[in-house]
């Protein structure tokens, strides 16, 4: 076996550590930055509200660990999604617009992270979290659900996730075909 095949996942994306690790690391770092933004505006959201959403009493760094764990899982999902053929093909394609075709893959993955951060914000805190906290009853958590700080934090999460992922995982080594091929 050659050294190159040792570094290629079953999906053809080459990296010394692979897309799962790139997603987890990027997600954890992005969540830490996102947490810092939320903590700056509303410390109790990280320290008390997140643990209370799981029925855990706030203690020490519990909220931070849960928040970074969420980021790692979301980063893993991001890594899975951007390494699938349709998305990877779209990221790597050369559109006829000169501005987009002259951008690097790193910048395109950061853009994908930006879009992912907005999607995560629109789905999790805006739709899922209110339903979850309503099922917990009174005192189920006081989150900045549609607050500007929450949106800003999720956008930063996505940007940092995309940047770290693009630095860790080499997405340039595979022919992918057309963007909508299976």
C-alpha cells in the first residue's frame, strides 16, 4: 500500500487525520468562540441555561462542556455533508463568474461553513429549542433564541468551523464529476 492510499478516506478526501477529526476539531473550536460571544453578552446562557435544558444543575464548566460537545457533533455533521459528492462538487466547480471561480477552495469551504452556521441557527435555536424547552415546563431554560447575539454566534461558529476544516482536510485531490451526480 502506498502512503497516499493510507491517507485517503473511503470517500477520496485526503488528509492525515480525515474529515471526521477535521469536523470535530473545527466544531469544538467554533463552539468555543461562539460560547465566548454568548458568554460576553449573557453568561448565564452558557453557565446555567444549557445545563438546565438537560435537567442538570449548573455546576462549574458543565455548560461549557455541553456547548463544546454540541459544536463537535455539529462539526462532524458538517464534515460529513461537505465531503459528499454533490456538495463537494459544488464547492470545487468552476462557475463562469470570474469572481467565484478565482476563489480558493479554502474560501469556498469557509463560505459553506457560514451557510451552515446560519442553517444551524435557523433550525436548532429558532425551531427545535423552543419546542424542547416547552416540554420541560417552567424554568426549562432562558435562551437568547432569535437574538442578534445568537445569530452572530452561530455565524462565527460556521465561519471558524469552515476555516479549521479547510485547513485540516485537503479537499483538492478527487475528481467529483457534476454537482448533482449521486
